[in-house]
């Protein structure tokens, strides 16, 4: 059964008898449904009755409705209002603009705007590189999507994707100090998307492509990287890959295995799976088998594949494995899921090798229930914030942006992953702590420094 989560936190305003026993019964009844009670506050007391606010985490919408029904059935108890904390957090959007420069009088106005601003415009016209020092271009990212591959929901369009893009912008700001703005495009035409992004690029220090479906995402990213002089980063591909590699480096340390020796199974061979496999190979992984909807990818069956999937089939699976994902899990050391929720059970994980590592990253529902997986696996990670070892893409991009590299190559991504992994010392490593938390302020500076050093070494080698 799914675990209660803050994503389904509900706030109930309840009218009830003013007795200690009544409050205890209220809490016990809520907990009896499987809800996690997070708070009970008295809002008012009048005429021998109480108005209380009960906060609970539920498993899903159905569980929330059950909770309201059961509490409302208690004697002399009335549920007056039901508030959804997640929806309330999104009311009016999650972003706003604040001015950094004060505007208190005419002198301020003459410097911030006309006539003083013309001097700054002229300086940038004369020396375009000054835009990085004198405008928001230094620290602003465009989060661009067409809404075709959103979280676990798929093609929901740009408007419905907007809350996710807003949320990503909040993560950039809070965890990396990077200003970001959502750009949702009402087109799925690759040429048009490329044209639009190129047109808006002058205002930004980097482009974060988000939730664009494969295989178009590959072409869009590749062409924008070739045609722009700022970093272009498809987060679903490379952000996920960087953090997965970082987590795997540390997980393998915990279980005492080497990446060159382990058998790795990857469920999902779209944008994220492709990037993960490439980056694992760059780090030295030898035995990787990718699984799509029809089973294992292998060189013996490439008919009809796009170029990116064909590359996977021809450059992985050295043992020529075929068949289903469940069959391929037997004796595997590592499972990495970037596919669909609830496709595996704890019994499937039990067929893996001793000290197995499971990264079930489908969101919001992992490929296997993390609690069931942990019964036999040595290490379990998810993409969720309510379980240990969250694989969160936000660990990667802020540091990469701060490094101000113009090209994001596989080697840059690999170096970033190693830097994230090394943020946790060997003494700190634990099965439930293989990846830094998103609030760890050490991460972005370490990534930036490591990437700058790698870029400098590359320049020196070319001279």
C-alpha cells in the first residue's frame, strides 16, 4: 500500500464536542484510515464546542475522500471545510518578480531607467560581453517546454505543464540561487521550438529544456547546442543522468562493488534512459541492458528504431540478453527505472544479486514500491522527496550554469556527477544517504569548481 505523502496533505476544519476524549477519538479515527496526522489546532471554542483544524497526509485522492467520510460519520462531528494544501500552494502561481534596485526618488529613476539606462545600453552595444555583468543575463535561465512529456503524465500540453515549470524555477532559485522563468510553447514542431528559443536566448545565461518528448528532444537539444553560445541542457536527459551517476558512484562504494563489474538493468530507453546509459558507460560501466516496452534492446533487432535507440541497441547488452524486464532482473546488481510506475514487485527485486541497488525513479509513482524493494535490496532511491535518497535533478544544473561553460559535453556531465558524489565523504556514506539533499549548499559550488577545472584542463591540452 502507498505511503501517506505531503503531496496529498489535507486540512480539515471540524466542529466537534469540547472534550479531550473527542479530540483523541478524532486523531485515532484519522490514523485508523492510514492517514498520517501532522497537526491538530484549536481555531475557536464556543458554547461547549470546539472548532479545530486537523492536518493529515493521505495516500491519494481516494484516501482523502475516505478520511472526510469517516470523520464526518463520528457522533456529533461535522466536517465544515476541506482544504488541499498542494492546490493552495499553487494559487496565483509560485513565482513573482522583485526589483533588486531601489526606486525611491527621481535620482533612482534616472539611474535605473531614463536617461541613465541609455549609457548602459551603449556600453553593451559597444561590448556585448558586458551584458553578463550589467543585466539579468548573468544569472537567469529559461525553463522551456512544449508539455509533451510531463512527469509521469505524458503529453498534457503547455498550459497544464506550467505548474511544473513554475516549480522547477522555484527549485533553481531556492537551491541554486539561479533566477529562472517558465517558457511554455504552444507548438510541438521542432524547427519552430528551435527558432523561438534562439530568438529569446539573448536574455538568458542558459536554456533548460524540460519535459519534451523523445525523439524530438534529441534533435532540439543538439541543434540548439550547435547554434547557441550559452549552455543548453535537457534536464530530463542530462540532469537525471548526472544525479543517477552520482548516486550510483556512492551506492557502489557502500556495497563494495565496482562499476566495471556490475550488471545494470535500465527500464526506460527514452530521453532519460539514453542519457543515463551513455553517462554510465563514460564512467566505465560495461554490462548495461536497456528495456523498452517490448523487452531488452539488443543488436540483433534494430529494425524501425530511431538513431538514438539504435545506438543503445548496438552499444550495450554485451551478453545479447533478450526477453522481458522481469526476466532480465535475475542476478542483476543495479536496477535503474525511468519508465512507468508499479511495473515491478518486491518479489521481482528479490531475484536480483546480493546487495542489490534499486533506483526506482518514475514520478509520482515509482516502478516498485520502495518499502517492498527495501526488504531485499541493500540500497533504494527514488525521485520523490518523501523517501531517503532522492534523485533530484536540481543538484546538477545550478553548478553547471555557475561554471559559465559554453558547451555541455559528456565529460562535463561526468565531472559534475563525480563532484556531486564527492560532496558526501566516505565517513558520511550510508545506505540511506548516498546522494546530497537538495538543501545541501555545498553542491553547486563543488560542481561549478569541478567543471571549471575540467574545462581549463581541456583548453590546456588543446594548446
